[in-house]
C-alpha cells in the first residue's frame, strides 16, 4: 500500500519554532512561530485534516518580537509560551511570556480563511516571565503531564522554576539554580523529564549534559563532553525513565543511560551536518525523529534500546486475542535498529521536528525557509509495530 | 609366374621361384598371409587356389585378340614344360636321399647287438661284488658294538670328572674373575646336577656350586651396581646375570635407575643454567632503554627498536648445544646399550619364553618419555625466555640442532613419541616466534609513529609554511617535511617487515632439518607467516589508524592533524602498491601453497583504502572543526548590533585564509592536486566581480523592499532547486582539492549557521559583507567548484541581511577597497 505523500505548507517568514499543541488530543495541530525582524511575527496554527489530507491554517499575531522557541501548555489548549527576542536601545534580549489564544480564532479561520491572514487576531498576553536580571531565555518548558501551573525557563546559566497563578496571569519564581564554573555555561537546550514524578530536568550547555533535581535544585549528574561539539537538543524516552537522547554539532545522535554516563548506549551518525532537534515518539519510543541542518529529517527505528521487548513485538496482553497474528510474526524477522526513512522535502536547514500530540504516527518538521512538512510513519512499519 | 607374359628366367633364380611355387601349392607359406589374401579370391588368377579354368578361358577368349591368344597359348605351354622338368628333378633328388637313409638304419642295427652282450657281462660282475661286501660287514659286527660301548663309558667318566672338579674350577674362576667361564661351566653342569640331585654325592656338588654361584652373582651385581665399569663390562654383567636366572625386570629397573641418576645430573646442569639466565635478561632489558636523540634517523632508531636480543648469560644455541651434547647423547648411549642388553640379544632356551624384549621395551619407552618430558620442559622454558627478536638465526640453529639430535633417538627407538614431541616444540617455538615478531612489529610501528609525532610536534615552524618552501638556510637537523617523514616511515616499516620476513625465512631454509616437516611446508608459510604475521600486521596498521579517528573524534583532536594526513597517505600507498608488494614478496619467499583459505589481497586493499578514507575524512573534520571553531567564536562573541562601521577585514578571516593556505600546502605535500570544475578563472578579480555585481543584488535587494517578503525565500528556493544539495560532512576523495573543498564547506556552513543565530545592526551586516568578500577573494582557488564557495557565501550574506535590523548594505566598491587594503 502506498504511503501518503507528505503535506507541505509554506510560511512567508523564516521560522525556527515549532511545537505540537500538547493539550489537544483530538485534532492534529501544530504551532509555528515565525522569525522576522522587519514585520510583525505570527504564530501559525496548523490543523491537519487527516482524512482529506488537507491543512487548515490560522494566524495569530505575535507582535512582541521574533520567536525563537514555542511551547504549548499540557493542560490548557489555548495557553502557550514563547521565547522571543526584543530589541531595545540597540540591545537584543530574548524574553519569555505566557500567552492565551483568543477564543474566536477557530471559528474565524473556518469561516473565511483568506481574511484571517489579512486581519489576524492578536495573542492575549497573560504574563511575562520576567528575566531582566537573568539574561536571554533559551527555552521555556512546561511541566509534563502537569496541570499547566509550573514552567521552567532556561536563561543564560540560570534554571528558573515558575509558578503560574491566577489562571496564569501571574508568574512567580518558586526556585532557581545557577550553573557556575568555567567555560561556556549558557544553556542551549533543556527537557523536563516526565518520569520520577516530574522532579528531574536535563539541560545542555556547550558539550555537556546535566541533570537537575527540581526539589533541591541541585545537579544530579553531568555528562561532560557528551558530544564532540555543542549539544543542540535533548529528549527523554517517554517509557524508559533513565534513557535520554541527545544531538549536537558533531552530527551525531547519542543515547544515554543516565545511570552510566561514561559511555553512550548507542550512537547514530547519519546526518551530514549538525543535528538540531531530536524527538522520541510519545507512544512508541523506538521511533526517533531527528532534524538537521543538512536539510534532512531522519526517522529511525531504535528497537534495541526501546521499551519494546527486543526481538518480538507482541505485547503479552495482546497475546491472548492475537494468537494467530503471533504465529505470523514468528515467520517475520524481528525488526532491527535501522533508519526507516530519510525525508528530503526541505531545502534549508531543519531546526525543529515534532510528533503530533494527537496522532502518534504523524510528525511535522520545519525548516528555516518557513517550510513545514507533515509526514507519516510508513504504513508497513506502523502495522508491524501495532500487530 | 604372376605375370604370364614373362618368360622363364635363368636357372638359379628360376629354381627358387619354382621352389616357392611348390611351397605355395602345398600350403607352406613363407611370405605370410598378405600374399595369401591377395591371391585368394580371383578365379582368373592362374596361381590362386580358386582358379577356375572355365572362367579363365572364357575371360581370355573374350578379352584377347587371336594373336594375343596365340602368344598366350605358347607362353602357357612353355611354362607347363618347365614345370614338368622341375618336378622331375625334384623326384630324382628325393629318391637319392631316401636310399642313403635306408643304409644308415641298417648299420645301426648291427652295432646295437654288440653292445647288448657287453652289458650282460657287467651285471654279472656287480652281483659278485655285493656278495663279498655283505660277508665282510657280517664278520666285523661284534667288534664295532664293543667299541661303541667303551667310548660311551669314557665320555660318562669325563663328565663325572668335570662335575667333581666343578666347585674347584668355579672357585678358581671366581678368583680370576673369569665370570663368563664360570657361568658357562655351571650352566653345562646344572641340568645334570639337577637330574641326579637325589644322589648324595651329586647333591654335595650341587650345593657347593650353588654357594659359589651365589657368590658370583653377588659379585656381578655389585659390579653392575657400581656402574663405573664400561658399557661393555656392564653388558657382560647383565648377560651373565640373565644366564644365572636373575629376574630381567629387576635388572632393567636397576639399569634404568642407574642411567636415570646420571641423566638427571645432566638435566640439573641445564636447569641451573636456566636459573641463571633471567638475571642476566633483566640486564639486557636495561640496555634497551631509549637514549632518545633524534628518533627518526635510522641509526638511532635501531637502538630504540625491540629487535635487540637480550644478552643472556648463555645464548640459546649454547644451551641447546649443551643439552644435546650431554643429555641427548647420553640418552642415546643408554638407549643403545640397553637395547643391546635386553632387547636385541638373540634369545635362546628358556630365556626366550619370558618375553623379555617386550617388557624391556615397555620400560625403556616409559623411561625415555619421562626423561624427555623433563628435558623438553627445560628446553621450552629456555625458548620462552628467548623474547628478544634480534638474531633469529641463533634460535633457528638451536632448534635445528635440537631437532636433529632427536632424530637419533627416533632411529634408535622407532616407536617413540619423543621426536614428534620435539617437532611439536619446534613448531610451537616457531609459532611463538611469529607472534613475537608480530608484536615487535606492532611496537615498532607504534614507536615510529611516536617518533613521527614528535618530529611533527617539535619546533613547529609550521609544517606547511617554511619547511616546505625550501628552508634551504636551515640546517639538516630541522624538522623533516611531511613527505620525508612519510617516506622514511614507510621505508622503516617496509624494511623492518622485510628483515622480519628474512628472519622467519630461516625456519624454512633447506639445510634446516625440520623445514621439510609438513607444518613448515604448509601451515607455517600460509597460516603462520602470511596470515599470522604479514596479514595481521597490515590489518593492525589499518586498525590502529582507524582508532586514531575514533578516539580523537569525541575528545577533541589529540592526534595532530598532520599525523592523520600522513597515516591516510600511508594507508593509501598500502592500498595501491605496498600490500600487494609485501604479499607477493611473502608468497615468493615462502612458496606459499594455499591449502587453507587465506585473506585475499583485494580484501586487505579494501581495508587499507577504507582506513585511508576514514583518516582523510577525519582529517577534514578536524581541520574543518579548527577553522569552524574560530569562525564560531568570532561570530558568537561579538555584539553585532552595536558594532562600528567596518574599516578592516576582521583578523579572524585573515587567520582563516592563512590556515587554509597552510592546510593547502600541507595536503599538497602528500596528495595530488585533483580535478577542478572546468571553469576555473585565472584571477580572483573576475569571479569576484561576477559575484559582487550581479548575484547579490538580485539575491537580497528585494528583501529590503518591505512589500515583498516572499520574494527572498522564493528566489533562494528557486536557486536551491537548481543547485545540488551540499553534503557538508561528506567523504572526500584522495586529492588536495577535494580535501580543501571539504574543509571549506564545513567552515562556511558553520559560519552560516552561526550568523543565523545572531541579530545584526547595519554595520554588523556590512562587516559580514566585507568578511565574506575577503573569503571569496582567497578561498575560491582551493576548491573544486568555486560556485560552492559563492553559494555558501551568498547564503551567509543573505542570512545576515535577513537578520539585520537596519539592512543597508555597503557599497561594493568600498568593500573591494577595504578587502584589497587588508
């Protein structure tokens, strides 16, 4: 059976920030933040209609500045945070803020999609994550599976934990930590671990990956020289609490068991330039997505280090009702670690890739020239994983 | 008469012909069957057996004219006539012969009659003689019987006298130590005494004899035990003892234990020597430390290399010699005399029934095996101490001698396992040797690499810069250039390998006894030398080279890039020529017959090539990283919004160009130029003008007009549609241009990505413009396709313009002026 062709959507502006709308589990929806110094920046809400293979977009104005990072609240669909750069008095500072989408954007876009680009609605500012004392914000992280009340921002070499109060209109720093020492200490990326009751955080600065305990705000592990060069992104395995994937400027993707930090568990070297983004699939953690400035997106199947039992793919639960299919499976070769597909639809560096929050077989990738490509996991593989 | 027309010939030949004709007629064929067959079938052949006169006549009548017929007729008549006369002659001749034969027979009849009479007379005479003779013997009968009886009594008396004299005689023999006589005398009397022992007189004699013989046996045993006596004496002793019914087993044991004590002394001597040697060995090791002057020069490297043999107290040849001369030869002597005593003696009488040879043989084997085992363990210990791989000939000669001497044992003792064990030791030693050589080669390789490293690290007058451009003024001690290092390194390795091969080759030399063992003919050559030594070494080189890529990959380049380059070239050289050369050399030297599958040359070459490729890729990566790092720092640390108007090209860019140039020189020393895309321009000026005037204006002019934000991305997208995708960290080819292209690609892409992360003010953009232009001016000449540089630089300037708060680009002419000035 033929795989569906990728769906491509072009933004007028350059863009780096992409996120799935985390709280939305019905519609397949991605948020893209644009980067433009000359025009008002926008947040494109891209709804993907899976049945008709069509895209519906709505645009919201984000007039605060160009967007470097965007992330949606896990609890409330309409709430999101952005990191944007603000130029004032010939000084560029990246700030962070919590926004709410105006409630009418959905209806408006459906009625007259053409109008929406002409008269875009503006995001409603809920509060700033005030960072004037701490410097530029690299990213804002929501508490995974939380109630949308806690966020972490990484600003220069500070980790700031915020409490959002009064329906997110007020943000107060509840605790913070500062990385001190020699060398380049500016955080480049971070990830809030969904495990351990959401008490752990992993950050990247220069070539090191650090783990933090949020209760004591202290470092719990540090992988020095995790990559030969800068670490660009991290992601936690959603099903295996100690497993972590990282990527960086040495063109490699590495998998770590944070209990044994001397050596990576595995190392992939498939990209021919810096790898900017790495994402585990939320439900099937053998599926791994990476985006690189060699303009490629690679979907890999890392069975050997996934939570799936390596070698046979049938869950014990399914065993009873799938007796027959198991018989079939025996004839098949067990899946090996491999690249499933390399997607070459992009023509500029891909800075962000993201799985859909609603459909685990669907993902989007965003390149600098503003091209958003929505792809699916090949059907054949999907069925092999499911059956 | 085959042809009817020929007239009868002159007489003698005619007769012969007639004769033959007659023979034919009577079926006596002289000339064989061919004639018979030829003449057999034709009915018209007048001479043939199937001749049919009717047919013949008919044929003649049909074929011939009247004249011819007439001629024929006369001819035939003539022939018939001559035949008739021939027949007559023959009849007359035979008649005469017959008559003479009848005469002869008659004469014979008369003679026989006379003879018959004489024979009758003779038989009568013979009968008379017989009668007389019978008469005579009848008269002599009685006297003869008497004489016989008397002589019987005489011998009995003689024997008795011998018996009575026996004790005295034995005693006398004992005094004179004439043991052999005593024993033989006793043996002769023994049965008789035994037989008549019921008579008291005989019994007395027997007892006396017993006592004396007991004494004698005691003395013999004593003598045997003393052992100081010669082999001949010993054997005599043993023989006598055996004859005295001494149990053979005991004798064997005694003999062997006696020999053992002597041989053990030999072994102890050897062992003592062994214990001494380790002490001196360490002394040898101390000598090996590296005095460490300029390590690349061949003279001093010989002191550093591990091919020096440890100066042991006694060298192995001496040791083996001693072992051979003392232990082995003594052992051989023992075996020989033992065999003479117990095994090879002609067995007579009751002794034969005791199966002494089998028993004795078994004992001997056990004895030899235990002793040989001890000896072998000593030898093996000694061989193991032979760690230094200096003079292999010594070891080979020692092993040869060892092996040769053991052959003597095999001759003496055909069924023994000792020689084969000895061969095994030799084989093991050879195997061990190969391993040692391999490890020595490996350490040598590492040492040479360390040397090269030091040479590279030493006074770094920039390997590319001065030393390459001649450096005539500097003395010869100055750092050798890369190609020199490469050739010296590869020569060192090759020479070392060759010398190792030569050393190992000694094992298979013709005059060495064990060289014709199947192991040394087959497995040693193919599995041992070829696979175990040469192939393993080549693989080791590849592997260690690859390790340089991996270990240095993550933890920052601990390997100097020049070394990577050098190794890559080395591996490439191996791929193109050296490997096949080495293997051919090996195959020729060792006449390797590949019974077992061996690594093919192509597989090794592929491995070497892979290693070379990896090294070169890594080199590109490392060098690219160094330049990238400079560019990245320069972009990241600057405040691009508040920068001042550009007056100069930034120093970083000059550094980049400088470094690239020196890399170019460095690579150029080892790799060929490579192919550029056809349209290389001969001056930077021209390409520069193309770049500056047309392209950038098309490319980023629209982006300044606020009305059309789409155009830029559209244009750049269209542009990208037509240009090939650029793989940044892609494998490079083995040439300079490709390497440089790789490095520049990596650097510029880094520059691009860093620029995209920053925000620029007006002057920031202009500075980038100036920098890019400067890079453009200098970098195009290094790469295979200058469009690539253009494309990337365009992209950088374009991105900077996008990221600019106040994008007002600098005048092209001003940029040119600044760049030319800087």
